C-alpha cells in the first residue's frame, strides 16, 4: 500500500532531549516527501503556537494535530478546536482540590494559563513546552476557550496525581479523560479528542485510508494514533504500553529514529518495500 501520510509525535520522538532535530536532514527528506505526495503531520500534546516554531520554513503548508488532538490545523486552516463549555469548566474547577491549583496549566485557544501561586521551578518547566503562557490570579475569571487541563508533577508524583483524577466524577462521567503525556505531565483531555481523532479528520479531508498512514510515537498519548495507523512505530525509548501495541520499532529519539523511518519510506525499504 502506498504511504500518503507520515505523522510524528514531537517530544521524545521527533525531538531529542535538547528539544531539537536534525533540520538539514529533515528538510531534504521533506522535499522528497512532497515530491512523492506524502503529507507530513505533526501530532503533539503541545499547543499550536509552540509547534509552529519548530518548523518556520514549512509551517504554512503542513498539518498540525495539537493539544493531544483537540486542535487540528492544515496549512494554516483550522479544521477543529474542541473545548469545554464555560459551565463544564467552572464545574471542573470546583471539583479539583485547591492543592493542585499551583500545578495546573489551563490550555486555552489564545494562550496557556498558570496560577500566580506556581513556583519558579514548575514555571520554568512549563515554559519550555508552552510558547504562549500567561500568569493569572484567578482561573474562574478566565475568558478563553479551554481544550485541555494539564498538571505538572515531580518524578514521584505523576502516578499519584493520575490516580487521583481517575477517581474524580468528571473523569468517571467522561467529561474529561486523564492521560499521561510523558515528562511528568498529566493531561485531562476531552473524550475521543485524542491524536487519532485529529488524524481521522485529516484522512477524511484528504481522502486517505488508514492503511496509508505511518505514525511514530513514544508515550501513552500516542497509543490511539499508533493503533489507527497502517504502519505504527514506537521509538526505542517509548513506554512499554506503546511498544505493546506498535507493530514496528525504530531507533530512539537521540539517534533520529523518526528520520530513519522517513528514509525507509522514501527508499521503499521494509516494511514499505
């Protein structure tokens, strides 16, 4: 089957630990992808404003699945932005224990927002992942469309926070779904608004079949996308849960594993022979 779409996760997959990639190598590959009518898709938990900064040369012509699937854009055209209603957002704020206020990142369409009580260490960590980040004193006064709520945690806190939100009524009632997106972030996302959903919207627009898709990821928030793709790859550094569902593996993110997969596609090497 001819490959028509190549979708990549960013942190831990396309990017190395310095949040960089081999731009010279990739841009040459990208030109070949275009010549072969293969579309390049960035699929990430990051906000769109952050993702476009990684691809200044081509961000006007590629597709982005941002915010873990809630925000989908193709060549600058917005296809979807799923969000909570104002009433749902207030109800969720009421339900969340105030002890987590200083750990929260409210992901809106215009910006991401953190509370003024967040400590400097957490802020520095969050700022690495959010290009647009605003400090506010009152989440209840927020005037933006909220698509996701993220919590930053220390190494030994992630599982505890994840388990805490699994027990909350708004998760049990599936108003939001909790998922680990790696790097000690816990995301509360809208149900069925994951990366695979964003990919499905692009497939429908481009009239492409799932078995014509290559997807590469490393973490729990990539599982649905990897399962939905005809060729699902886990990088070597991926979590075990993703490796368990990925039919294929590639080298780790420090060894440019994602770019190695692109070479296999372009050179018609197995499994693309």
